[in-house]
C-alpha cells in the first residue's frame, strides 16, 4: 500500500494505491464550519445532488449511466465532527483491469456531473425533488422518535445543546423547522456557499495505475471557486459548568426504561484527548469487559445493557443503559461510584493492558477496508491525527495515573430518563 498527497491550489488529492481491492473508489469531502441550520441543508442537498444531474435528468437515466460505467450508485453522507461539518460523496466502480474498456475517466466525469452540474431550473433545485427528500427526512426523524434507545440518546444530546449562545447541534440530526424552511432558491444558495467556503479533499483508493495521468484527469474535471473562509478549531471547548446536572424525564408505554447520562470534559491535554480517552472509555463502558458491566449489570443485576462512548471532538462522554424504572436512582449512584473508583485507581493493570490490546485490534481492523483507510487519511489531514504506527506505540504509554486523572476531568452535565412500564 502506498499513499501520496498532491496539493492543488484549491484542494488536495489523496491517492491510496492498494492492490487488495478489485474496485476503485473516489470520494469528495467538503469540510466547513458547522451551524445548527447547515446540518439540515446539507443532508437535503446531498440527497438532491445524488438523485439526478443536468445531463442525466431522471433517476432512470442516471442509474443506467452508472451501470454502463460498471459503477455503483453514488453515496452521500453528512457527518458533524466537533465544530466541522463534513459532506462526502463517494462513487465506486469495478477496476478497469477487470473489464474490457477503461472506465476511470468516465467515472471521474460522472462524479463531476453529480457535484458540479446539478439538475436545476431558474429558481434553483427542482421543487419536486426537494419535497420528496423533505418527506424522507421527516420520516427519518419520526423513526428516531419511535425507537426508545435512539430517542433517549438523542434527548441527552439535545440537553447538551440547550445553551442559546451555542452555535452547534450536538445531535447531528436535522432540525424540523429548518426542513420546512428549505426551498429551491435557498438550497441552491447553500450549495454555492458549500463550494466556496469548504476545505475540499479528493480521495482515490484502489489498484492505481498511471497516477500522474489520474491526477491530471481530476484537475481537469474538478474546478472550484476560490475559497473564502478558513476553518476554526475542530474541537468544541466547553467553558461553563452547571451548578448541578440538568435532569429531564419522560414517561412512555414501553417495557424497558432507558437512561442516558451525559458528561463533559474540561481542560484535556492533547495527550489525553488523543490517547487516554480511548483507554479510559474501553475500561469504563466502551469495551468488551467493562467496569460498568461488572458493577451495574453483573454484580447488581440492574441493567439489561450498559455501555459508554466518548467523542473527543465534542469533549463529551455518554452512558446509555436499559433498566427497570425502579432502578433509576440506584443505577445512577452506581455509575457515579464506578467513575469515582476509577479516579482513585481502583482497577487493575491487567484490565489496563487488555484495553490497550483491544484498541490496537480495533485500529488494525479499521484499516482493512477502503472506507477505514480513507477515514484514516481524512483524519490525518483534517484533525491532525497521528499515523497508525505512532498510535500503536503511544497507546502503550498510557499509565494508570493518566486514566485516574482523566476520570477526575469528567463532569456529569445532563441526565435523560425515559420511564417505561416496568
């Protein structure tokens, strides 16, 4: 496997030459500063862009052209990373060495059609497609409300974002008011702003041949306007601490209650953010054999499931668990107790070593897919992530004292309890 980066005046081209794959894949990332409304605009925009183009002006024509190019239908995903919003469009196809005719240039041009030649009229994007995908987003939001586990996690993220001074939406989900406000004109204006204000990165992965010619093809087809804005720091830094956690409860006719607890971190060092948090979370509730599972689920039999995840770009940690409604107070106390014991070093060196091994296994597995490799190099480019060899070396340097200090920097901020029948 070989990687190289070519800096264009307007964007970077990243070539990942790996002979393991029988397909080729090109992804365009548009990375920009996030705000609450932009999440909704980008989600609807990506759906509209990948539905049809000016040249292939119906879905049928577009799909037929993909088939002619031995390509899959383009996929788009919008993800919030801390203060950044990433909109990615990916096109993959069978490597040209396995078919009769070369198809690299055709697929680069096809992706250009998607991104730079969208289907528009005098008002902007076609209103019938906006309405169609508006309904899709509304349905997606209703599905979230109907799934108690997802709903509880969503609510705790909303509680994090309840300060009107904050310009972020930690949920990453679309805002329903904004969904209804979008029309042909303002969506098209938002599209132009994305082209002008985003940091753009183009990734190509596969068994690459004649890389110089490949770069020329990309530079000839993808021409973007001059970038007008720079990006802020990617991490959300929390300033104010609550006097006490904000607690919200709802009652619903479900068999199993859902408890979600949100913590914020304050004053983390770069070392803690990049490495200690991984080890801490794997030991606390994010690994295969965790202290939360041992205490809350196995020893006290209070939870059907319990797990945690940490988002280093948001500087938050969330514990999610399924319990009976009468176990609410005791479960909350036990979670606090586990955190307190970790801050005092009441865990073994063996547990610490197992978490480090689990981290390395997860890292190596993530690099065994095209998506994982592209995500890895995107992280290095945008978030200054360390390379995988350095990560494997540094994770072994995390000490028990590091984990103890990290535990002390977690502050319970919000609690959401979805109370069920049992």
